[in-house]
């Protein structure tokens, strides 16, 4: 029995030794898996991306200049009560404000006009009376002057006593004073007439104001258009202050609209008036619309240290499918190359290990001197020297990409064309060497067989050889769901898009 237990222990030790030996790096075979992307034929576009909102080309603010209660709404071109989206014509009634107080003010102003007219009539009569008094006073003065002249010729003597002479003098002086008084009364009457004229003009102006205020109680639209916003209800009191209260917003013509797009300062130099813009809206994701840049507003805004400029884009909306204030994803077309072969930019930075290169191309110039991506077959503790970071291939320069053929790769010499930031157009320098649908290698990944006795999910928990295993723990980060684009699915996979 004792020998039996000794044999079991020896077998267990031998099994552990074999497992440890097979888990050494030198005993595992390094396998390479190619990450590929398919060559496609299409249009390569260099563009500036921005977001914005759809705005009416001209928005008219209809307000109220008087205070009062909204009594009723008007009707649109179809005879329905005006509301959001109603089509209206210029001069059409939108709403009516209670005009009872305005009518009272009009009557008060009319009474003031009548009173001013009566004062004018009275002033005119006073002027005529003063003129008549002047005429009589002038006649009396002339008679007194003639009597005094005769008395002066006779002189004081037996025929004319001193008392009678003094009486002639006093009569002449009184007549002159009466004439001056009549002239003063004429000036006063004329001043009263002028004051009455001014009062009449003031009363007439006030009457005109009150009459105009009565017109202001009728809210009408100044243009043909569509009601975009209605901010009042029947029964609501409108209070007019220093600025007119907004009641309605009327878009003049929704068949022609604009996009107000926010463009980053780093890209604003690529945008210019007349430039083509292609955009989509979330409501119609499968449709692409076009427009033209109208102008770039010179005033900039800053948010979180990012400077942006507003670019106005003119768009056509003949069927009225687009509505104001929709969000738009705009692409400003900087340059475009149509019907070309397109490959990902990562293909220009890939250098395959020699073990993957097809034997007939092993000695070609494209494969000599390539040490990046060498197969890792060094002894334990020995590290390969880090390769130099590849330089990006400039536009219109020859380059080499690698096409997958079976289990190997072959070089394809191409000329790099227009790029959109992630993909580039290419032209094969050798006819027939590249076509749509070919698989281009962009990376290689190293995969090793799992001989360490650890769980396959790389959770780090050891396998119990002599008892029950613990439950495997779920990976964190995805909540059990499929990983999002760019999220690492397992520890042996590099971040980035999944291979095609």
C-alpha cells in the first residue's frame, strides 16, 4: 500500500515537471496571424468634418408694441387658426390684443382736439376784438391830437383859458395810452391764438398715436412665410417694455435654408465661399444632401480653449423635408478622387517578417533590410532591438504594400494618392498587380498555444490538478456584451478595428 502511494506521488511530480517544461518560452511554437483589409474601389474624399444646425435663411421676429390681453388668433391661408407651421401671407392677422383701453385713449385724444379747436376760435375772436380796439383808439388819438393842435395855435388867453388848454393836453395823452393798451391786447390775443394752434397740433398728434396703438393691437405678419414659433396663447397678457415682446417667429421661405456649422480653427483655412458641402441629418440617415458655402463669419467663439468659426452654408429644401433646427453632419469637400483603388493607411507602415514573404519575392528590393516584424525565436532573456518608427509615405510618392496570397505575402509597388486621414487612393505601378477585392496585410499578431494550465480566458487563475476548479471570472469592461470598436476583446489582440 505504501509503495502504491509513493508511485502516485512520483507520477504527480513527473506530470508537474512535464507541464513546467512545456510552459517554457523556448518550447512553445510562435504562430503568426495576418490582419488583412480588402482593397475597395470607390471615391476618396479629403474633407473637413463639422456639425451644425439648420436655420431659416431669413427669420422675422413679430412682436407687440402695446400692452393688453390676447383676445383671439387670426387664420392662415387655409382658413385655420394660426399655429406652429401655419403658412401666412403678408398683412395677414396673426393675433388681436384687447383694444378697450386704447379706444378710451382715442376718445380722450379726440376730446383734446375739439377743445384745442375751440380755443383757437376764441383766440381768433380775441384778436379781432383787439384789432377793433386799436382802430377805435387810433381814431380817438387822432381827434385828440387835432384838438390839441388848435388849442396850441390859439394859445392861453381871453378865448382859451388855461384849464381848457390843459384838458386838451390830457385828452391827447389818454388817447395815446389807450392806443398802446389796445396794441398790447392784440399781441396777447395773437399769443393765445398761437398757443391754441400748438395745443391743437399736440392733441392731433396724441390722437394719431392712440389711433396707431389701436392698429398695433392687430398683430399682422410683414412677410409671406411659415410660423416657426408661437409664444403666446389666448388670454395671456402681453406686457410691452423697452424692447418689443416676441409673439411669433416667421420664416420667410423654408424652401431655402442654411446650415450654421462650427468649424475648428485648424481646418478653417480649407473652407472658402462657393465650396461644395455634403451633409446628412439624423432624421434621414440614408440620404445625403449638398450645399454651397455662403460665407465665414469673422467673429470666433472659444469653448474649453477650442476656437471655432461659424460657416454659413446655403442649402435647397424644395420638398420641405428638412426642418429648422435639425442637427447636420457637414463635410466640406476639399479634394476628391473618383473611381480609384483605396487601401487603409496602416498598409504603408507594415513590414512583414521574412517567414511570411513568398519565396519568389524573398530577395526583392522591397524585402531587403526589413527587420521590423521579425519572428521572435531568440533565446530566453534576449530582447530584439526596437525598430525605428516608420516614416509616413508622402503623397504621389512610390510605396510598397503587401498583398496576401495563400499563407504568404507578396509586395505590390504603388503610387500613393489622395488620402482622407484613414485611407488613401493608390495606383499600381505594375499593371494587374492590384485589383479591388485583394487582401492587403496591415499587421501580424502572435498567437501561442495554451499549455500553461491556466484558463483560456487569461483570467490569471491557476488550474487545480487535485480538486475542483474555481468558476471562471468574467472579463470586465464590456458588461458581458460584445466589445465596442476599438475595445480590446482579449489580451492577445491589439487595439484597433477587427480584421477583415
